[in-house]
């Protein structure tokens, strides 16, 4: 892989419009529509390929700026460009796209006792990293000075959807799980505490109480509520945005419960305290010499100390705090801190681990672009039986969706559509409403269509911008 990445770096690449493409040119990068790869890197273009790209509405492609038969092109064709960034600490090799039929079988396998067979080609390319280490890597990078977020240029469709998405969601009767103004205030609380925290100080009790009250006063967990998976603006925004998104995703993914509001407040406080503590530990380890293997092992000792420290502070209900800290246990028994496995890991701890992983994957991080929820689902499924219990993963994906409520997709008839409801028995065939743009510039959504009962399918997802 290193050789392939070196050769790719040496290539001269040039973006061109599809209308200027000609047969014989080679693609330097994969061409995707949503999450679907329709032509792979180093394909030699034919007239049929070019027409195929036009039919799918592709505007710009990136070609190898070398003669088609050159020695450089021939050598690099043996080492295709990685679909994943080389610096992705969760991925050892590029992850292939998975067809919907295979993804559907993988989700169905969760309830059939075949967890070990789920997406083996994806699973073999994931690093065997511990959850705690993944958190440490993500937080340390976000807090390092001078880090940059990867720039992702939206397609014309994504840019259009970004301008109209709130209007379209309103027409469809959808509401945000947490309104933007409440999210902004909550992030400000978390950013303030992060700036003050040293990993040894307690998070302010007043801040925790205010944060939990703010979230619960504004939270909407109904089926018509949607997650807001927007890109973050600066690397240092990553920690507070991830904390808040984890809280919202976790509470929305849990099965309906009659538990008192006070217990939900304790979960908000516990998740915030835990993550602020981990971020401070990661920052301290980084300043002391970086996230070496030795430093990561020491992080385990610090983790136990952090738990006892927060427990002694008595700012979060102890039973909830225990559940929050058990999110680093793995289904195969190789987790932390007790080596619990499968059903011995509490359901709330498993769902919290899934919510946190989903949030990390769908947020931009320094050097690593964000994934779509579908791509995040692929990694989660591939980690079942190792990191996640099959039942918990199945429940999470059914509630959150491969294509979450409020997101936009392209249908097989080339129309854009808005996801308006999940089908728990068919996560890849949700209820959608076709998006319409009229000549006068107005937008609207059509009647609900249950894709289980239609000949239509989803061609690909738009990233949420």
C-alpha cells in the first residue's frame, strides 16, 4: 500500500469537465455518485464510459495528466489510488464500496447468529484499535495547534440541497432532534469547559446542570425528528460537537422507555463528563510526547483514575457513570476496563459505544474526511462480533438508519428524494418523498413513497451540507 500511495503522490492530476473528456484518458480518482462508485481510479475512458458519466449527472472528473500509454500510467495502474486517506487511523487498507444487496444481507445476518461473517472484506481492512485509542487519536488531533480539516467540495446537487434542506424538511413535517440555537448554546458550554479542563479538575456542576436542562428542554425524539450531521468549521470545534452529537444520537437510538427525565439528565451529564475527561487526557499525553504505544497503554491507567475521580466528585449518578465508562468494553472480551463480552455488557453501554462511533465517523476530523451514515454503517457492521454485539448493532442501525431521516438520496429514476421515515424491517428501503424544484425557484416534496412497495431503489446518498 505504501508503494501505491507513493506513486499516486507522484502522478500529475488534472480536473476536467466531463464534456471535455475523451476516450483513452485515465481517471486519477474514483468517480462516485453519492456513495456509489461508478468508475474506479485508473480506468481508461471509453465513449461508453463518458456517456455513462453524463447520464449520472457527473460534472467534473480528475484525470491522469499523462499520455494513456506512458510508463508512469502503466506503473500506477498496478497500484490504484486509495478510496480512504492514508492517514486514517481506523483503516489499514482502502475500504471497498458494498452493494446494497450485500449490505442488506449483512443487516439481516445480525439476527441470525452469523455475526462473524458480516462484511468480511471490510472487516479485514479495519485496524484492530481499541475504542479508547480511537477516542484518544480523534481528540488529540482536534486539539493539536495548526491542524486542518480536509476540504470537500460539494457536488452541484449537494450545494443545492444545502440551500433548501431546511425548507424541504419543513414541508415534509420533519423537525430537528435538537434545534440549531440550542445546539449552539450547548456547544458553547462544552467549549468553555474544555478550555478550562486539565484532566484533573471537575467539570463545573453548574455547567453540567445547565447543559442537561438545555438539551432535554429542546430534545425531540419522535420518529419525524432528524439528526443534523453538518461539517464542523474548525478542528477545535470537533470535541464539543462530537460530545453533543453523541448525546443526541444515543438518546434517539434507545428504544422507547418510560424512565424519568432525571435519568436522561444523568446520561447527558455523564457523557459530557466522560468525553471532556478523555479529551483532556489525550491532550496531556500528546503534549508529553505523542500517542505512542506506551502512551496509549498509560492512558488505560489514567482512564481508571478518571472514572474514580468523577465518581468521587458525585456530580453524576454513579450507576449512570458506570454505564458510560463501560462503552469501551468489546463484544469479543478484549475491551476495557473489565474485559466483559457479549450480553454481559449492558445494553446502554453498547448503544453508547455505537452512538459515539457513528458520531466520530460522520464528523470531519483533521486529515480525515467525514463519512456518510451509510459508510459509517458499513464500518459498524464490519466490527460486529469484535467490537459490537449483533443485537445492539441491529437495534442501532434500525433506529438511526443507513439513510437517516432528513437526509437526501438519489433514486434509481434519477430523482432526488428526502428520507422521511425508517422501516425497521427494511433499513435500505425507507419511506421517502421526492423533491421537486419548480421553474419559479420554489421547492416542494411529493407524497410519501414506501420503497418496500415500489420498484424504485436508492442509487446513492448525498452528504449533508
